[in-house]
């Protein structure tokens, strides 16, 4: 492999031009909270790097059809400081508050969470649960993908080498949708998640009418939990039903592993219990 | 052993392998060719492939530095400006401990995780910029008075995190202080004193200190 180069484009057009001929393994660097650690550890072999941090075109949040569109470089701190983000995507802001410490929140980006596709990236389960879409941009155009199609596996995405993530959109909140977020880590701040859960659901006339849930750190990448919807939609939120749904999702939808932070068995058990607790809180209207 | 050699030893092969590279090796790759092809030669595209002179805005002044594209801000501050600014410490080198915390446009960030090239034009503040001559900042004074340190190695990072918080929010409550400092570790265990010091500094700032 030839020597690594870092390219520092100053505008989106420059970045797209650089990527148009990029080698397939070229890394895109946003806030660096994941990649700079990888470089330090030596787990990631040196490769060509395009640093996107200076692309101010990729920052900021705005209204879109009653929902929210976020530039890829929108940081956790940006979300925490945005009334619009709070109004449109409250659980995403809750999640941003639990990411790392202040120094990390000032650097970690929404696009970086998606692009690095770590199974432990805290924002990704929330984006999945809220039905977010990713806008990929290249010199030849742009395309939108649902997050569940964008995340294809362990640190793998559907991004082509000539593309970058331009923005992420969260659709308008369905009427009456209730949302929950929960992160389980070693300590409150600065810990990498053992289990992350995000839920979005609506109830009408005492029955679930829609359920969309996702989890992080329990599979090769953040995953939807389709079993919850299968168990719950059309059903009343009674205790036995919620128990069964949490149990089935933890059993069927998760594929956790043993690693330095936790064990597969612990993660599966915690996932089940956190799902059950959060479903209860959601059904109670919290 | 010089400090730089100690650091290089500690970093080991990995970061060096990443940090080395550009300079001598390899003709233009497809990536750089593409950049060249797409750009007007007269434009100011920054396609740093080797050492380059940049100007960093640090503590109210402008410092020339020769950096490579892979040079971190931490490395630039400690080794590539003259005189070196060694108040910002390298400990973990991977964004976990907070000893390298600096303010970028007023926001605390880990200098070990920032590329120097990415913060050209941004306002950087380090611990060296807190005091006004011999006059310590209210945060520094409070750390002295409340014994907010033991060995002192983590102190510059804590000072910058605390300063970043109090400049934004001088009336931060105890919980906000703890959160704002949660990205800084003190292995001597002086956190209780540090929290007291930051609370005291907040009181002074509210009363109209500098």
C-alpha cells in the first residue's frame, strides 16, 4: 500500500472532486472521535484520508416538512443547543447528551456516527427508530437511503467511494408518537455503550398502532427490532404482552458478542430488561 | 531521553505509521490526481501532502507552524510552534483522559483528536492563555486556593474545561460542573477539590471578576 495522504478540502465541491477519483479504501474523517482512536491503536492501517471538518456547508439543522434535516457535520453539541432539534427529535438530543463527554460532544457528528457504522455509535439506533434517511452526495448527484439500508454490517455502509454523507433527515413526528431512549454503559459520561435502545410507538384506543424500535451494541451494527412490532401492533400494552415482546426481540433480533466491554449473555439480558422497562414507561405515557 | 522521544516511544509504531507517510513517498495517487484535475491551479485548495506552513491563531496571537496534514493540534502546539506550548499535555492520546483539552472557538475539545489543518483560522486557547501576565485567571486562582490538584499533570485540561464552561455559563450548578468535567480524569483523585474550585471560580465570575 502506498503512503497515506490527508486531503483537507475547504469546500463541498473540493471534497466531491477529491472523492471522484478516490481509492475505494479512502477514509472520510469528520469529528475524528472514532477514527483518531483507531489510528492511535493501529487497528486501522494507514490509508488515504479526506478530512471533512472544514466543510461548513455540512453543518446546521433546519426544518424540512415538519421534520428535521441535519448537515452531516452537525455535532452532538449542536443538537444540544438547538431548540428545533429538541422540538423535532427529542430522543436524538437525549442520545447526544449521553455521548462521551463535552469534548467528544463538541466533535462527534451525526454523519460520523453513521459513516463509521460502529455497532456502539449511540445516535444510530435513534436514527433507525425515527425512520431517518441518509442523503449521499457525489460529484454526479445525490441519493437518499433509509438508515437501515445504509448500515449494511460491522463498520460497513452502502456509501460508494465517491460519495459522502451530505445530510440526514428525520421525518415529521407522527401524531401521538411516544419515544424513549436509554443507554447502558459503565459510567454515565465518557463510556462506550454496552446496550443502547431507542423506541418510537403510537397507541390508539388502548392498542399499539405502530412500533419502531432499534438497538445498538447488540449486533454487528445498529439494528431494527422487528419482533417488537410483530408482537405488539394491534395489541393492548398489557404486562404479559410487553414481557413477551421484550423477550422475543432480545432473543431473535439481537446477535451480541463477548468483547472487552461486556458479554453476549449480559447484553442480551440487559437488552430484554431495558426494552421491557422502556416499553412500560412508553405505554404509561412517560 | 528527550520529551519528544518519550512521546514517540509511547505512541509506538501505529500513530507514527499514520503520521509519517506523505512527505517523500509515492507519486500522486488517483485521489490527488483527481483533486489536481478538478481544481483551478490558481485556487487555494489545501491538498496537504507534505509539510506546509500554516498560521494557527493561539491565545490571541498568530503562530506560524510547519505541520503535515496528519499532524494533530496537540503535536503542533507542543512541538511545532516556537516557543513550544507544552502546557497542553499528552497522556492517553486517544480522547479519553482530557489532559490535552483546549478551547476551539470557546468549546473544549481534545487536541489529540484534532488535525492541526482542521483548525487553521479557528481561535485556539490553551492553558498558557489563561493568565494575564502574572495575574491568574479566576479559575486558576480558585484551583490554587482550593487545592484543586496534586501532581498537576491533568490540571491544564481541567482548567480549560472549567473555563469553557464558566465563560458560557458562570452560574453553572454542581451537576453541570460535574458533567462539564466528566471528560477529564484526575488519577490523584482530587475531583472534590476541583469541583469546589470551579464553584468558587463561578462565584467570582458572577461577582464581576475577569
